[in-house]
C-alpha cells in the first residue's frame, strides 16, 4: 500500500515517537505495580512523571493520563535527562462513565 506523500509529516512522526518512548517508561512502572497486585488495571494507577524541559515542551498540552490509560498523570520538571515514573494506586471514587478514579467528581461526567 502506498502512503500519500502529502500526508507525510516527519516532525509529527518524530514527536510521537518520543511521546511513545515516554509512555513505554510509564507502562514499565505500571506493570511493576500490576505484577505485585498493588493495582489491577492501568486505570487504577496514578503517575508522577519527572522529565526535563525538552520533554515538557514536547508533550505540550497532551494529557499523559489519556496516553497511558491511567486515572492521573502529574508532571514534574527535573534537570535529569532520564524520565522517572512513580506509580501509585489512584485515590478516590471510580467514575461510572469513564472508569477513572478521582477524589473529586469526574470533570467530564459529573
């Protein structure tokens, strides 16, 4: 199958390649908690992600909780070039619509 040349966007491809690398680091942290039975599904996870300025600029306004299929993803700036992820069990109640866990009513579903 030939991909239309006018659809090719190298910059966008590179950006998402880097975002997927960040997601992979998050997934490793999530899977460690699943293996120890601290959480079941990834939606039971809350992530604390430390990343450098370059990656902060890269993700912009992308919601990493959505990309990683978790209830929460808090981003903190670090000077390290390594992305560090800490996974904990999400606190609060599960939304009956989106299944995300939050201490506040779901902002999307009330």
